[in-house]
């Protein structure tokens, strides 16, 4: 029976990281299941799940990763998943994409995510970006802009209107704009 592992890696970005990791996993007969990879300024981060062939063991994978960790410039962790961890938990409720946009300041992420948690929403994806003003505008009153995109599942008992009202109250308090869009979910 195959084993499933989760691999996380973080480090300075460079060309070829994904290819090198994919080749190692392929060489060990791994099947890549799910992954998320992103670049944050000059730092690259990846989390992935893979199944390891029955005839290969976790120590072999960890050994291969350790051999190239320095070459890749990454800090890598590998962990075997239990059967319970592999069970997919069905997400219930209504799915939304929430966009938050405004002048950059502390407290935006904590304010919005706290309200969502209080409403019982399950946040399944968050991405934030900050755009820095350029040197030409440094002498102006122009502030840096902050953008956050969230994918959330909100309990069915909370209507779209109620969600919108609740988030707009927070948005007004922290001086940002919030938009909410219902998302159609598709089973693949």
C-alpha cells in the first residue's frame, strides 16, 4: 500500500526549484496529488501532497531531499500522513470569494479574518499583496495599497446579504473596500 506524505519547502527563489523537486519525486515513483506554490517577493514557498510507492520508504525520500536541500536553497520538511489525515472533510455552506482593498495598515487581515471566524466561516485560501509606492510618489500623500483575496465557506444559515453587511461594517471601521462574490463549486 502506498504512503502519502506532505512536503513543505521555503527558501530564496531561483529558476528550477519546481522542476528539481518534481524530478526527485518522480524518480522515487511518487504521484503528486495536490500542491500550492507561491512567490512572496523573493521567497518561494511550496506545500504538496504526494503518494509514495509501496516499495519506497519515507527515509529514502527524506534522504533524497536532504541531498539537494542546499542545492535548492530550501528548508524542506517531509511528514507521512495518517489515514485520518487523508480523509477529505466535506466543506459545507456557501462558497464566496472576498476581496479587500485599501490603504496598507496593520489590522486589515486580523479584522476581516476574525469577523469571518466569528461567523463560522472556513477560510480555505488567502492571498495578500502590498504594492509599494514608487520613489516618484514618495513625497506625496499617496499611501501603499493592500489587497487581500479570500476563498471561504460560510454556513448556510448566514445569507449573502448578512455576510455583506457584517463585512462592510468592519471595512468601514478599518477604511477598506470589501466585495463579495458567490463562487460556484465544481466537483472534479
